């Protein structure tokens, strides 16, 4: 480490080294700054978290060392990394009543909420037990109440399978 990093140019300055870990390895990355305070970015931080601890060495002849948290590498700080919203939308829907007429469109409604907003809501449907599901987008005027229809051409006896999806 150079003199600038160690703070050896003036008495009373500290060397502060953050140590970060992802997937079990601790990496040293000397802080930029004036020797008393600084900030740094940890390289290659990968979700879901990064562990770190700080170590400071004074400029005395004894080179006294302090670690925060006190246990250092054995019990580091942990910071969760991510976008913040890690939970999908909440869908509230009353299932469609049995007895719908064949070849008539089936109205679908749902209330969908999410802390980040709702980008899209779709209804997926098929004739009961048939192959691949088809889908139609549901529309909304307020961003939470969504409505749409399963097209009549897809409504056959004895039943229609359907589910809702959102993002």
C-alpha cells in the first residue's frame, strides 16, 4: 500500500481498509479519502448480499488496529443487494361461476396491486384439458382494477380452464 493509502504523511491519520466478501472470499480494497474519512464502492457486488467489515490502523509506532464490527471477518456486516422489490403482484379474483353459456365471452375481473406498480395482467385460458393455454391482456383505467374477456370462440362445453398472471 502506498503512503497516500496508509496515511503516513501526517501524524494522527488512519489507514482504513474495508474488507468485502461475496461467495466466501474476503477482498481488501483501501478507501480513497483524506485518511480520516472516505467512501468507496465495492467492486463486483453480486446479489443477494455483500458482507464487509472495517479495519483501521493508527499512524503510531505501535500501528494499533481496530476492527468494526469487533469480530471482523468472523461476524461482518451484511448488506442486502437487489432492486428492492422482490415480491410479485398481489392478485385478488373471484372465480367465474359455473354455468356460463357456450360460445359466449366470459367476463374476467381482478384487483392487482404491487409496490412498484403493475405492468401487465393477462388471463390464460383453454378448453378444459386441451393443449396449450392462450392469453388475452386485461385492461385497467386506474392501475389496480383489471377487466377483460375470455373470447366466446374459446368457450366450449364442458368447461374452460383459466388462470391469471401479472407482472
